[in-house]
């Protein structure tokens, strides 16, 4: 009896404080989020995908030269062309944010919404896994993802997919 009570108390303590984000993101959603990031990275020529043979649908310059600026409109058309099919959860379970730099797209962030809200994944090199992490996690990556979400939400040049959806925390109210 004491062992059972001790086990239950240990499990509750290990669980930590309750947060609004679910403890786990549905595996199918996590997989689709990471696949969407990879597809958009390849299309936009981000990370080291062009060096691995990926042919971006935007023109950044010439051979090995990234001297041509890419407009938000070009970025949106290119990303939308690869997201048209095969991502049924886009807009229902997650959204994508593409923060823009002055020269073009900078990265891709996937943010969960609806029942799985509170999770995010960030683009990374082809040799790494870009798994979603809990935004409220006290880990280094949880904090970084929360910062990237805040930055994407604050920047008016960030492109969102679907265009009419964002995954931003509510703005603080002033009395």
C-alpha cells in the first residue's frame, strides 16, 4: 500500500506542473510538421539542401552565388507550390511561418495549433532531425522555439501558411 502511494506521488512529481500544451504531440502531426519543413526548405533553397542536389523553385543568383534578393511574393508562391498537396494537417493541426530577411526567406518554423497547440519545430540541416519540442519546456530548445515564435509573430514580414492563420500567443492586455 505504501509502495503504491509512493509510486503515485513520484509519478505526479515527475509529471511537473500542468501546462496548456499536451504532454505529447500526436505522432502523425509531428511527422507531418517535420516533413512540411523539409519540403519548404528544399523548395526555398534553405539550410544546406542545394548542396545536396535539391533544386529550389526560387532564383537566388547563379552557381553557388546567392546574390539575388528574393521577394516575399516569390517566396510565398514557391512555398505554396510544394504545400498544395500532401499536407492535410496544414491549417488544421499546425501552421508554418517563414520569417523573411532583407534578402529573402530566412528559415521555416512549424507551430502546432488546435488540440496540439504548444509545440514547434524549426528547420535544420539534412543530417539532423527537426523534431517538435514543447514551447513551454524549460530546455534550451524549448526556450529557443518560444523565442523564435515570438520573433516570427512580432515581425510583420513573416509569411504564414495558410496565409490567414497564425500561431501567436495572445497579446498582453493593458489595464
